[in-house]
C-alpha cells in the first residue's frame, strides 16, 4: 500500500527561500504526486505568509488550487479537533508545555498531525521537536525530508 504524505508548512517555506531545497521538493513532488495531500492548515499558514497580493495569487494558483481541484486538500474533521483538545488538556498538565501551547504554530502542528492520522498519512516535517511531543500522545507518523525510498526511481 502506498503511503500518503502531508508536507508541513515549514517544508514549503524553506523551499521558497532555499533554491537547492526547493529543487529537492520539486523532485519529491514529481515522484510522489499521487501520494501527496495538502493540509488546509498548511495552506492557511502559507497564505498568511504571502504578504503581497502577487505572492498570495502564486500560492493559490501554484499550490492550493491544484490540490483543491483534485480533492486532495484535507481539512481537520471533528475527530481531529477532538483529539487536539484532548492532547492540549494532557499537555497543559505539565507546566513546561504551557508556553508552547500558547503559540499558534503548535496548535497548527497538532491539527496537521491529527488530520494526517485521520487519513493514515505521514507528515514530512523539519519540526522534529513538536512532532515528537505530539507523537507521544497521537499515533501519527512523521519523517524528516525527504523519505528516500519514495524518491527512488524504478
């Protein structure tokens, strides 16, 4: 069975800023397109970061719309929101987690993880610290970029 992949927003952001990494991302996309889905949470983060209208249009046309039109844009359903609420409550019991829980980016990471788990997808992320903590409580798979076996040519 082919594994689905959800790329965290940090992957796209790094690809926008680093041309060599961007080339790796394009290669990963080319080899794994049928297995890629886009998280609506990631799409939202990218739109927030697109500070100018032309960048917003580029993100919409070049990334979001192709996934949306193919019904490969996933949104967190009720089960994901409920899992995130439970995770948030558990993590708040430890005072060391409270500052992290107050950031929007950590809420987004929890939603990405929970919605990826809901569809059986692996999250591709460089945010190892947050996803390691989340994975202790939510059964979600994550890998750092880019899973080598899926990029091998046949």
